[in-house]
C-alpha cells in the first residue's frame, strides 16, 4: 500500500466562527483507494499558504510512502532541512498528514485508532465548552453602540457570563471555560491592573454562585500576565476552586510557569502552544503543570500525543486535549482521550452542532455532558467533501485576536 494522492481543503467557517474563522484539512488517498483525513491547527500563516506547505511536504515526502510506516515518515519530515526542532509551522503540517495516515491504517484494519493504541479505557468522555456569547447578544438594543469584539467578550462580563454558564449547565455540561482577563495582546505578558484583577474575581464569583457545585470552572487565560500578575490573580480566584488556571504565562518561559505552579493551589494547565515530546519533557521536568492540553493538529499528531500522554502518566499529570479547530482534529482528540488512562476532560465546541456537524456525514455524538467515542474504523468520522468544497475560505485574517492591542 502506497499513498498516491494528497489533496487539501481550506474551508471557511461561517459566523459565529466557533472553532476559528477557517479550517485546513488534508486528504490522503492510497493506490488501492483508501482515504484518510487530517487537520492542522494554528500554523501562523494565511491558510492558503498552509495548504501549499502541506502539498509541498506531501510531494517531497508522502507520495509513494507506506501509510503504516508512521514513525519513519514522522522522523523524515521532522528532520527535513536539517531542522530537528519543534517548529510550530512544520509540526502543524506534519500533524495533519500523520493524522490522515492513522485514519488510513484504521480503515484498512477495520478498527478505530484507539484499538491500535492500547484499546478503549473510557466508555464516554467528559467534555467542556468555552462560554460563547448568545446569539441574542448581537441583536439586543443594549449593544447597538458596542464594538463586536466587546460583545463577543462575554468572559469578562460579570452579568452575562454567569447567565451563559447556567445555560450550558442546563444543556448537560459539567464544566465551562472562560478568560476573565481578556483581551490578549502581542505585547503580553504584563502585570494586571487592580481593576482587571477585581473584575476577574467578580466574574468568577458570580459564575460560581450561578452554577454552584454542579459545574467546574476552567480559567482559560491566554498567557496575558507575567508570573507576578498570575500569582496575584490566582490568589483572588482560589476561594472559588477552579479546576485549572490555563497558560498563566506564555509558554516560552517554563521556569516562570513553574514559579506560578509552586505559588497557587489551583492546578496549572498548559500545552496548546507546545509541540512534540521534547517540549513536554521540559515541562514535566520543571513540574510546571498538573494538566496538559496538547492540540493534536499541532503537537505532532496522534502517535506523538500518545507518547506524551504516557510521559504525563508517569508524572501523575492528566491530559485534557485542546480544541479550537474543526471536527477532524476533534475526532483525533477523541481517539487519544479514549485510550489514555490519565484522561481528565475533553474540550468541545459546544455540543458539536452547527457547521461542525454539517462538515461530517455523521456528527460527533454528544450526550448529557459526555462525548461518546465512535466505533467506526480510523478516526470514526467521514468528512463531507461537498460541504468542504462549497465553503472555501475567502478572508484575510490569520489570528486577529493576537494583533496589536492596547496594554491594559
């Protein structure tokens, strides 16, 4: 069996853009007609450029390769141009290709991927969602003069955020995530102001009162504070018992993250901006986090994520795969979560409805706060290529939330 074709899809995700403004998928097809789907995450270039990068790697290294020889292919791509370094752009491309190879392997053996990586450990997967703004938030007369970004930042609103959290609990969620110190900035990390700290504490307090003990609170910051600011923030939030404090500082300085971890009772979570076992090995050595959040469309793919999960298990660290992407990366996350003993919780895009469901011939199954792992072979999903082709991305934005922002 050899890979005979590499095809990419750059898909525009229509409003309200849950999971990002676009998704980049790759389809590999073997010489005997078996197809595999993969998805990259977070390559910091225009998605059309990313598609060309995937096609370049595909032409140079993937066409003619045996999809079963994943370890060999991974090492060849990882080492191209004498790099051997966790470059996020290359790792996003490699992750998508590796994911598609696993999809082929599973289909050829008529087994879900988790059965090829140790078998099912969890019958269902607890899930959480970000607190997204309600559609009503954009139509109310109270917000006619507000900036759309301000409307969308429900996280920092001490009145709207608790109401939305309670709505998610009523849907069956037992955990919600939110960033009470938005916005993020290209100039982070920074010291947080007293006003920002006070508002964050009020938001968390009000959400805790709204949901009681029915729901875990996940503080999903994006590395805005420096270590001193993160410690001050954690001190204010500890009385409300969050399940985690995510990326309290940017991922570039793990010594500072470890400093925060030693200074708070709140478990530290991180990992969406790390790639490969090598960066996670440093994280574990520094005891900088109790929960890791690998993004399977960036970390190096499915096998690399399984290796990292095993390393985490040896350090008593739990995994909570990150998801701000499309349904193919979600499917890969589900495969790893299902076969990992130290799985904690899986990020969901609400209940995987809307465009995420339209892109799949059969939507991801979500019931009463849990994802039900599929039993179909490979990734367990099938991309609806007609829908993908009918929704090409035509925008210019890359990651607008990380453009220059005023320092608060």
